[in-house]
C-alpha cells in the first residue's frame, strides 16, 4: 500500500489543508481535514456513501471507519469476521459473556473496541495505541466509552503486552500495521507466547494478517500461531485464500477447540464479501513448510 509522508513545506510550516490543534485544546466532534500526529499525519474523511460515517487514513493508508450513529456497524469486512468469531465463542445474549475483558493491539479509530462496548455493555477493554496525539484526536472525534469500560493506553504494543498480568484477558486482537504489514516484533513466536500468557483459559488470540498474492507472510503468520496454540482457524475470502490478490486474513488461536458453529459459517458467507473458515487441519496444511518466526538473537557486546 502507498504510504504518504508528513504534509509540511520546507520551512516546517503546515501545508495547505493541514489542521494544527494547540496542545491541550479540546477536539469536539469530527471535522474533515489532515491532522499532524506523533507518527506523521492522519486524514479524516466524510464517508460519501454514509451520511454518519467517517474514514480515517494514517500516513496515507486507510485505517478505520466509524459510523457515529451506529457503533454496531462495521464497514471493513475483516473487522466483521473478527466480531463474528468472538461472538461465536461468547454470544452477547449469554449473561456469562457480559464482562468480557479485551485487549486491542493497534487503535486507529477504535472501531472494534467501540463495537464490542455496544455488543457487551459491561465489557472492560484496553486499546494500545502507539500514537498519543492520534489517541487524543480519536477521543475527541468519536463518542467512545470512558474508562474503565474503554481505556486507551499509549505505548508500543509488544512492550505493553509483556507487562500485563497472566490470564487477565479473554481476547486479544492484533491489528497493528506499519504500511502494508505488521511490524515483525509483533509476529514472532516469542511475542505470541506473551499474548498466550496474558489470555485466560478459553481465550482467543485474533490477528489481522495482511499479505500479497504469494502468501509468504500469511503462511509464516499461520505457522507461528499454530506453534503456540493447540487450536487454530483462518477466515478469509476465497480469492485471498487462493493467492489471487493482496488482502487480509483473520487468524486465531486458542487452547480450546473452536467447534463447528453453523451460524458462524452462515454469517461469514452472508457478508458483502463472503468468507470461508478454515479449521485447524486446513490451517496447518496451509502453513506446512513455512518457518516459525523468531526474535533475532541478542547481540553480544564486544
């Protein structure tokens, strides 16, 4: 995907159309424009097909969509697949699902966290976002639930995950991108074990894996997740599974079986982009021969 640089002229002054908000000032509601953030710039765009919808680009890459009138509307297909998978394990109508504990690695506009707050009103969620200025804007633009229901923690996703107490989250969603791919430190076996440690028994680790048609990245992602978890699934549309285009696969791991939920399969097939669900055997066959990713060895001081 194309990555747009910081919008400023050579003198360091804002380029035309860039909005600068003084430090500490309030942001009340979404306003179209390009905004400086800590990691570059972001652009807020009114959705021309939805009068209450907003699109968020970060450094030129499409990141999120929010419908300010309906938190249960998810415009991005891969987010719908993630929501369907989590709701299959914890039906919102089940009283025992009320106080789900979720961790979102990668914030953007907090679309999924906002969705789950509406689906599970008593859920407790933490969103880890690297860019503090972006987090400030998102809080001001959109009507997000307040802490303790939804907390935005500014920090690097891996560093934060490594500090968390064991067995304190029911689901973890990895949706962090630098351009077209997830930063490697968030894809290794060592990181995945940290995520598994933080999950409660029966928890779900769910990852958004982006890839090109050669599917090399996706196979390595699948191999790494399958090495950490006893049970896995992949959700994607047929064209992506066959390596015909760049796109997203949703991968998930758990210590308990996913089971065969016909309602989940119908829901995945019923979307605007019908998706297939691969079971554990299919995931492991897909990943066969792909290397499990590891952290680089520590450097030895001379």
